[in-house]
């Protein structure tokens, strides 16, 4: 399991120019089962994506497809972790 922590390196107006393309990228990877959760940081200085992948190389190839990466909008810090404890309900139930 991986967490990508995005930090914007461009003004928010530039981020917003690529936001729709970024959301389409997210939707594609949710549909394929790569992403578990995502959202903006508070305050809005970047974002976070929880990624299900077998290895770091796969994560890097997924991140390389992000319009924020392609257009130099954000830096990415990737954290790999092994979940050993978790809630037995779905994430949507937790977030209600």
C-alpha cells in the first residue's frame, strides 16, 4: 500500500487549470482499482492519494500519468506502508 502526498509548486490558479484533467485521471484509476481514497490537503497546499499497488515501480508509472505530474504542477512524496490494522467496514461507511 502506498500514500502519495502531493505538494503544489505552482499558484492555485495554475492548479485549477489542470484540475478537471486531474480528476479524470483519478476516476480512471478508481475504476481500475488502483486508488482507494484521495482528496485535497487542508489548507489546500496539495493533495493525498491512497494507492493499492504491488510495488513502487507501478506507483511511479501511475503517478507519471497524472496531469499534475506531466505539467509540473505538484511534487510527489511516496510513502509505502504495510497495513496491519484496519476497520472492517467500507471507507464510505467510515466517512459518513
